[in-house]
């Protein structure tokens, strides 16, 4: 095991800590501190309070709760209820109740399209079952306020005696909306409860007749909803809470409230409705349904089940020490379905059309249904204790263009959408698989695999693995998505499997290179240490990349082959004595890293890939946990986190660019792979950042998307530039160690580099040349015109014409080697360090399989 990697026990320890943290983080603290009343007492007390509240609900009448407000006539006495939060001495902001009710009526009138405000009828038909999600903007409503709001004195000890609040300070109450605008999301959930019909001809109204206007309101049922109000004070998506209440399906009105120890909201709800008709039915519905709940509470003797109408979303309840939060009363009005659809349907009435539509959605049996229109809902929110009124943004106060209140989809349509997009996503991942397959087929030889960056592939693999885990989780938890999520997760699994195979090949091929680097580092350290003890009199020679060609003096015998420290392949024509002498003179020569061959000279270690695998898994786990906890972070911080994560993920070409530079090689990956992966991996971002009605209801953000897409675009262009202009294009020369230039300018008088390649010069006959058996013939064939010489390529046996700069001529001048034309001409041939010349295509093809010179078997630096 290399010393820079921690031993496996380290990983085990980290994993253990993560698991421990997870347990600490998730296990609820159920213990009651000593000295506190037992849960049973709490439960009995709670049930008694609920029973008392229910009695008041049963016995109270319309206008029994008419708190003092700015519009109360001078002589009229204000009336309050003996319910927690509805008492005068509780000092809640009930003076704004009339404004809330007035605003509710205005919103209903606007939605139903009854301009004159007479009658209760609707011009269109609303969806009866509004289970679904709607999203929009909220704004603060202050029109009823003149000047400063009255300073209220909320004394929790008086409002709710005997409750141990987690804290009391008003400043820290949660769900206190202080901003002026934000996002509002309502997820309405109508469980399969039958609505109740009542004939509204109550004694309360004072007549025995059935009220003529009450057809819309004498049918009602229970409803609950999750409300997410985003504000600058909120965390995560926003303040998340559950509200319970009543829905009148025929006219689309809903009124819901939170209920807590300091606010008996659900018991006073009928008094918050805007008119008598709604009051009567809501009182009857609640009287009946709450009776069942309260009976249930009274039966429980063995413990405390908490508040059944708690606002805490995960139903854990505010069992022992509730944290005070602002209470919310929500009035919502469903907009009628677009009347265009009535015209489509011909003679049918709107009621039938909408009804059939909803039936078909819920119990599909193939009936033709028109396109399902979006749901539109307007909402007014009133907080009696914190004293704010919010409303959804839209007409009449704002033009249609500024906001259309809350829009969204019925649950069935939304689920269908998610499944549809999951299928598309599975196709995208299938694209990943195909590209990975093509790429791993292309890079199948050690030398081609050696060019691929481990980290580029690793990042892609990690993203797919993350996807796999989240999709498996989704398919296991949400049964509705089971088929689509399992398909997507399967595609991701295939992608991961293929990726792991490819990455293990890449890793094993690059193993010798890593060992090499390490040894060089160690050698350098040792050398430094030695140098500190006694300065080395013989400076380490600069490696002259040349070869054992016949026209090289033996003193310049190659230092390269023996620097590999891997089994040395000594060409038989080398002067071994000279080499040994060279070795003795230079015990630790500096090696250009770029020249390390990626051959398989060292057998790969078996366990080292396991360590890397472990590293990947650990990183994945850390990302997964961080992302999970990020869901509860404040919006700003979470957005920064998401942006950073996306940016890091979309930097996946950077390791490849770096590797190209380090190894001075091009053509690591197919262009098909690069473009395809970039596009496919940007697609999900495009969906969430650009599409307004995406399934997660996330905000669109084209700026962030253009930054991300531009970043990928820049990386691709760098790769293009590396391909065309050379891998080290644009980098200062000193940054990286010089690699071998396969396309040098050939000069006749270039003595330093060892002269012209073999075959291009007239040399006196030498035993080496005789044995190589190429030099003489080619030498005799070469043209003497000084600019182009021809030689036989040893791979294809065809003639290769090479431009050569004559002695004394300026290489950058007009000659064959200068300018762009010269550069292109130089791309036609390749000169190896051992100074053999080949066609570029021939040698590149050869080098895909072997990094050795085809003629003299000298190691070749990678391309
Ligand atoms: C509800 O009030 C009526 C009188 O208004 C009374 O007769 C009835 O018993 C009460 N029901 C309950 C459950 O308290
Ligand atoms: C409430 O329900 C009780 C029976 O549970 C019934 O006697 C009473 O009249 C109801 N009150 C109202 C206002 O409907
Ligand atoms: C309000 O109800 C409580 C019981 O919860 C009772 O003790 C108190 O006397 C009532 N107050 C009035 C004004 O009826
Ligand atoms: C709250 O009410 C309690 C009991 O009535 C009283 O003792 C306490 O001083 C009050 N606190 C404040 C801040 O008014
Ligand atoms: C409304 O639709 C949802 C989703 O299909 C369903 O679960 C629920 O039972 C329906 N509610 C009613 C009252 O029909
Ligand atoms: C809510 O926020 C307002 C404005 O910052 C503040 O005055 C008030 O004390 C906070 N808490 C409550 C319970 O209103
Ligand atoms: Zn050739
Ligand atoms: Zn050679």
C-alpha cells in the first residue's frame, strides 16, 4: 500500500463516525425530563381542553365572535369567544379580521368573475377534487392599516397556562414572516372523505325556508394542506406547515388554519369564514368530524399522541415542549376551469365536462378527455397572533402579467408528468451508457487507455451512482413512481457498472505510471537529502532525448530507457558500458514525467483499486449526507451549495485537460464522447433551470444556467485547442517539463539534437546501419534539392516526403517549415526520439498498441 493512502481501517473509522452522527441526528428524543408531568397527564389535559373547545364550537352562533376592529360601529359591543387565542385578553390582532374577510370575499368575486358582486354563482365550473400542488408569489397586504400597527403584548403564560414552551421571546417565534414578497406553495390533500350535505335552513338564520343562495355551500368536506411560505427568515424552501380545514367543492372555497396550544384555530374556524352560509356548513362539518377526533383523544390513556392538528409537517407533534410559532389562517379560492374547454365539448354542460375529466383522471378507462387545464388558486393568509396578512400576487391588485396567483397541477397530472420526465431521464442515462460503451471500445489498448483521465471518468461515474441511489430510494418510497423510477435507476446502475469496468481498466493501466511518479519523488527526496549532506559534484545531466542511432556518438547513449526503472528493454545496438558509466554518473536523473511510458511493465496491484473504490464510495456518502442536510439550510446558503456542487460536477473535463498537459498527449477521448456527455449532462440542469413548470416547482434561473453551460462550453474549447494547437498550448514553457515533439522542424545543420533523422542524411556506413538495413538504401534515394527529402516509412513501406530546412537557412522564414503551411506539413510525419521517421497516421496507429519504436523497439513517449 503506498504510504500516501490511509490504511483501510481509517475508512472504517470515518464510516463509523458518519453512521453514529446519522443516528444522533435522526433519533427523536422521547425522554421526559424528571420533574415534568407524565405524558398521560398531558394527554388528559389536552383532551379536556379539546372537549371544552368543541362545546364552544357546538354552542356558538354566527356573529358570536365579532372582535373590535376599525369598522366596528361605535355603539356596538365587540364579542369574543372563550377559546384559546379568541379571547380579548389574549391580545391577538383580531382587529384585522374584518379586513381579512373582506379581502377573501374580493378574491372570490375576482375568481368567479362576478363583477357586480351579487349572487353566489360561478361563471364556470371548478375542479371538485383539488388534490395537487400550486405555486406562486405572495405579497404583504397592508391596505387596511393606517400608520403603525398597534404594539401587542403577547404573554404566553396568560394565553396558554401550564405549557412549557421551548422559549417565549417573541423575537424568536418561528414562521414569523417579515419580508414583503416571496414564494408560496400549497400542496392540497383531500383524503378520501365523503363530503357532507346539509340543508341550510337553520334556526340561527331565523327562517325555516331553505336558503336560495346556498346550493354552493351546503356541501362541504374536510381538507388539509401543506403550506410553504418562503421568506428571508425561513430555512430550506420556506416555512413549512400543515393546515386543516373545510372545503366547499362546488364553489371552490377552502378555509384552513393551524392549531396549537396557544390557538384553538380549528374550533374557531367557522367564525373566520367570510359569510353566514359558509359559517353554517363549516360549523356542522367540524362539529361532526372533530367529535370523532376528540373522542379518540379521550380514549387514549397510555400516552400522549400530541396535537392531532399540529402544524409540524412530519406529524411528530409538539408533544412536550412546543416551540411557539405564528399561527396561520388560509383562505383559498379555486378558479373555474377555463371556459374554452366547454366550447370544445359541444353541447355538454361545463359541470359534466369537468366531472368527466376528474373521473377519467382518477379512474382511467380510456375515455377521450381534453387536455387537462392547470389548476389556479388565489389565497389570503392571516396570522392572528403575529398580525400580518399575505395574499397571492395577481388580479385585482396586480395585472395578470405580474402574477396569476398560484398555479399548478392536479395530483394525477403532476404524477403523470413526473413519470414522463423520469422516462426521458432514463433515455438520457441510456445515452451515457452508449457513449461510455463507444469510448471504452475505442480506448481498449494500454496506450489509448493511458491518455484517459481517471478523474474525468470518476466524476461521471459518481454522478451516475448518486442518481442510482436517489432513484432507488424514490422507487422504494413512492409506489406511484415505482415503474419509472426503477427504470431510471436501472439505467443508472448499468451506467455505473460500465463505468466501473472502464475506470478499473484505466486505473490498472495507469498503475505503473503512478508507481513511477512515486519512485521519482522518493528518489528526488533521497537525492535532496544526499545533496544536503554532500553537494553532488556531478550535476544531473539534462536528458537528451536521442537514441542509439548510428550517427550518435556513444557518449550520448540514451539515458531514457534506463530511467523507467521498469524492466529495461535494451536495444541490442546500445553501448552497454557507456550506459553503465552514465548510470554511475547520474544516480538520480530527473525524468521528464511526460516520457513515462504507459506500458504494462509492472503487474498491477490487486488491492489498490479497492482503495480507490473505497475513496469514491466515501466521497459519495459524504456528498449524499451533505445534500440531505442541505435541504434544511437557509435558502441562500443552500442555493450557494447547489451552485457550487453543480459547478464542480460540470468541471468534469478539467482533469482530462490537466492530464493532456501533463502527458503532453492529445486525442484521449472521442469527440463524440466529449460533445455527447457534455450535452447529456447539461440536459437535466436545463430542465430545472429553464423550464417554468418543472416537476420540482423550482425557480427558473437562466443566469445560473448560462454560467454552467458556458463553463462546459469553455472546457470543450480548451480541449479543441489542445487537439489543434498542441496540449500545452498557451502555457508558459517553464510550467511543464518539455516533452518530446514528434513534429520537429528538421534542419540539416541541427547538430545539437543529433542531426537529421536516420535515412535523411548521408552517413558513412556503420555496422548498426547495416543491421538495421534501412539507412543505406534510403540514404541513396534521398533527394538532394535541400527542401524535400523522401524516405521509406517502415510501417507501410510507402514513400514519405519530409521537408528539410537547408543548413544556414532561417527555419521561421519562407522555407518549407515556417508558417501555418509549414506546421501542417510537419503534421504529416513523425520523428521518434530514436530519430526514426514515419507517416503520422502510421505511427499513431502503431502507438495505439505499443509505445515502442517499430524499428528499434526503443520506448516512445506517449502522444
Ligand atoms: C351541542 O349544543 C346543543 C345545543 O345547542 C346541545 O343540545 C348538544 O347536546 C350539544 N352537543 C354536544 C356534543 O355538546
Ligand atoms: C353537533 O353535534 C351534536 C352531536 O354530536 C349535535 O347534537 C349538535 O346539534 C351539533 N351541533 C351543531 C351546531 O350542529
Ligand atoms: C372560559 O373557559 C374556562 C375553562 O376552560 C373557564 O374556566 C372560564 O371561566 C371561561 N371564561 C368565561 C368568561 O366564560
Ligand atoms: C405574563 O403573565 C403572568 C401571569 O399573569 C405574569 O406573572 C407575568 O408578569 C406576565 N409577563 C409579562 C412580560 O407581562
Ligand atoms: C382526490 O384525488 C386524490 C388523488 O387521486 C384521491 O387520493 C382522493 O381520494 C380524492 N378525494 C376525493 C374526496 O375524492
Ligand atoms: C415578528 O417579527 C416582527 C417584525 O420583525 C417583530 O416585531 C415581532 O416581535 C416578531 N414576533 C412576533 C410574535 O410578532
Ligand atoms: Zn507509413
Ligand atoms: Zn527507433
